[in-house]
C-alpha cells in the first residue's frame, strides 16, 4: 500500500545569505510501497546493510559483535595509501616487508612500484605483500602504520575496531577486530574517494611493477562484481580465524547500499539476497522547490516568481527522508529584461546538515516587466 510521507522541515523563515532571501520549506515525500517480503535468512555471524548516502541501517544481525575481519582490513590500508602525496612516484619495496604469507600481488625483492600500484595490489588480488610494502613506505614500519590505521579509526568514530596488521592476517592476541557496522561505516568514508571507488570496482587491471617495472594484469577476487546486478566493489577476505568475510557496495536506480558479512560461509548469495530485499525498503522521495507567489523586486518594480516544473525523485530510507531539509536561495532583486533560462536562485537539499543535491531556479520565459515563471532542473 502506498503511503504519503510528509516531513515538516522548518516553517517559513528568512535567513541572511550573501544578501539573498532564503526560505526553508516543507518537503513532500511520497513513499514507495513497503517491502512486505520477510528478510532473507543470512548465515553470517555478523551482518549489516546501510544506505551509503545517509548511513542509515536497513538490515542488521549482530552488527556490533567484535569479530576478526581478515583482508577487508585492506579497505583502511588502501584508503590511507590513497590519501598520500606522490601516489605515482616509483620506489623500491622494502625486502622484509614483502616476506609475508598468504595472498600476494607478486612483489619480489628489488621491485620498483608506486603507492597507486600497491592499492591495486591490495584491493584486487588482496596482496598481503602490497599492504606491508605500503605500510613501510608511508610510516617507516608496519607498527607505525598500524598506529596510523587506528588513529583513522578513532577519527571515523569506529569505536569497536582495532587494527594489528595492515593486511588482516590473523594475529595471535585476538586484538585485530572490527564489527559489521564499523566496516560498513569505514567503507562509506572510503567510497567517497573517487580513486578508491574506481579501483575496487574493477574486475581486473593492468599494473606496472618489477625490476625493471613491466606491465602485468591483476585480477579481482570479488566474484560478486560479475554475479550481482549493480555491484561496484569492495573487498573480500578470508583467514582460518575470521573465515569468509565480504564487504560490497551496490548501485541501483541512483541509490547505493553497502553490505558487510563477517564469518559467512554463504556470502555471495547472502549479499545478493540482502540487496534484493533492502533496495525494496527504499522510498521514492520527491524533491520539489515548491515556490509559489514569491515576489522578487526588479529595479523600481516587483515581479512574481511562480514554481513550476517536473518533480525529481531519489531513493532513500524512510528514516533519512524524514530528516531532509530544503532551503531556497533567491536573488534579492533582478534587472529586467529577464531571459528564458536565466538562473535566479537555487534550492538546496540537506541531509543531516550535508548538502546532497541542488535544484537551480531558472526563468522559463523572458520578461520585460510584470511576472515570469521559473522551472527547476535537478543536478547532484
């Protein structure tokens, strides 16, 4: 059954902004039908699905349970590496750092590589050698890099996360752990970096390294990229202690969800089922400026601005839709003549104080005097 959701944002109000009139208006948020299907049965020990835009939780099971997270650890290591300067500056890998067990990108003693290539090596073939080589390059030692990882975790508010290795290999103190929810939040931050998002979405990539460097192809261990509609990343993981771990992201109809399963023997199918169910829980939110009868003075006379135009939609969790704020900023006065297509202001949509999209206010028809109409085009 369709349900109309009305979010009272702020009553009519004026705010000074660069000498413009600012109006906060009520957003009309028609909802999609509720997902009436029961949630899927998931075999993960810890699991969560969140909306990437708002961070709102759509599905959770033991999401706060501290568990080892295997090579999904490399999400943090790769993100930190991409924050460094000189990503494409060649250097020789530390010979001790690359002497590590498990999955590898194929580094050998004396190899020349770049930090960017190491990020590919971490996110695609899940190279433990790549994680260690990057750690020593950035912080001078693995231990120093681990301290940096934990400082980032604290900055991101990941209160139930502690790193002991850059790679996620099992440690023997049980102090390398996170939660499904913390890993989802970390991934939400990481995916905001265009380079991270681009790299983790690739099924394979050509990367150059060696002594001397030469091109070779790295393949992504994330089978979900080709198995599940809309999947755009992110990272697999496995150790004897952590078992199968998987962090993925999926885009459908303009919305993006993040799914994390820890210790899940059936992770590929669980992620597919969770996406099908959770996308069904999103609401179609109509974004509309709703400016009606607002007058803008023009030189020695006023003109009437009438709201008109196609409604624009986006998919959000209902909880996020109810927190939307809309502010319209209009020029305090205009000089005639006004030409069709002239921009006279904009409507900004905020979620939890963060700007998520803007609707430009444009004149539909030109005018020498009297009144004119405006329309709205959505861009993000």
